[in-house]
C-alpha cells in the first residue's frame, strides 16, 4: 500500500501525526510511505521515521535531490514554497513501485482503513478525488482561473488515489508541469489548479467523507469521518485551533515525538513568520554577494 506526502520543516509535526494515524488503522497490505521533504533537518526526519510502527516502511526523500530542476522555476507566491507542486511529480517518480498510490497532504489524519480506496475501480481514469466543498462563488473563481466553466466539476487535491500506470500513460506529470510553467504569477491553488486543468475529464468523484474538513461538521460527526483534512490557515498544532475539533488529531499526536510540544499562539506564529522572512532575505543577499565576488 503506497502512500506519499510532501512536507517542510514547519509542518513536520502534522506529517508525523499523519503517519501515525495511518499505521493505527487495519490494512490488508503492508504500508509503504514516501515522505518528500523540503528543508527538513535530520533531527525532524528521525522523528518522522519514529512515527511509523508495525511493519510499515518509511522512505524519506529530499526534494532537492530528486526534483530541484523540475520545480525550481515553477511560479509560487511569497508564503508558498515549491512543496505545493510536488504531488504533480510523485506518480512519475514512483513509477514501478506499485499499481496504486494514495497522495495525501501533510495536514491530514486518517481515521479508517484505506483498503476501499486501493480497491476502488477508477474506470480507466487516472485519479479518484473528492469534489471541493468550497462556496459557489469561490468555485466559480477557481474554475474560471483555469479556463473551465463556472459549473465544471472541481476536486480538492489534498487527497487523491492514483492509478500509476494510467497517470503516466496520460502524461499527467508532463502536461501538469508544462501548464504550471505557462501560467503567470500571481497563481492560486497551485497543484490543485494544475491537476484540475489537466484532469478535467480524467478523475472519478469520491464520497466527500474521504476528504472532510473537520470544522464543517459537528465534533461528534468528525470522529466518524474516514479522512480528516485540516485545510485552512488554522491547524490543530496551533493554540487557537478549536479544541473540540482536535480530538482525533490529539489521540494520535500523543504517540508521536511532538506529544508535549507547546502549541504556538497566532502572535507567536506571526513573529516567527516575519523572522523566517528576514532570514530568507538575508540568505538571498548573502548568496548574491558570494556569487558577485566569485565572479569578480
């Protein structure tokens, strides 16, 4: 059972909880994780590996080692890194590793066996995914941004099951990368926009419960959903995230190396973000100076 996700150093806790939650469910096949990392320190990679248990296999891959040339020129916004595009490339990278692949965003918790997704008949389609549940006006904006009609079906790319052979036969990675490069900034929805563009008639709708946003339901209902997707800016490792919606997340978190990590407040996160931005700008200036003097 092949499962892949992508993360950076700021979302390693959620990635660890994701891995732990998957391992805690009953599955008929052995779990094989591929975690694609951008700027994740080795100490955090070791923590991620510690979240897998049973006979699960975990492979941690540096994005720079396998995708640097493919993603470095893709358009991003200031607060979004190229991690947002990695899902487009994973089925191509893992060709030969299996027939089916489940891609999940790192802000996901799995609450049931994944066997039904891996046994699903996709009907010669490359992907199965849950329709996006955003508001109609926003859906209209998303569709018009990629040249589709306002009413066109549109899926959320946080969770999707892939028939790897069909994906690669339909050249989804190549077409998606070409489309991403053709778009001018500012770009929104990144991999989601790209995949909806190139997979317009090549995906099977899943039941929305396989990609449920917890805060759209009652706290009791959330605990019965197969897959919880904590999409949105507020995450369950933030102090201001509603505690009543953290039950399932915290149940798995308590068994990870982040069990006692203090949750940051909104102000602390804002200050941290500004500090990171300053450090990134300083690093860019330092790199430019080094290149200048090396060329002098």
